[in-house]
């Protein structure tokens, strides 16, 4: 029966040599247009239904 192959420990990647295309990753979020649209919707809601003053 053959033995399992011995794997070498992984070397850490060189951060200087990484592709700049890989820097686009990260948490997903709202786009600028979506944020702008949401602000516009909130503004329209406030103008349509202002808070009643006591």
C-alpha cells in the first residue's frame, strides 16, 4: 500500500506582486446610484407626509 504524499507548507503570497484586479473584492454594498435614489425617496416621503407638529 502506498503512503500518502507529504505536502509542503504553503508559502505566504507576496502582497506586492498581487494583481490589482484582485483588489476589487470585499464586502458587497449599495451602489452610489442606489444610495442617491434612496435619499431621493426619503426626501419625497418627508415632503408628502411631514411629521405632525404637537
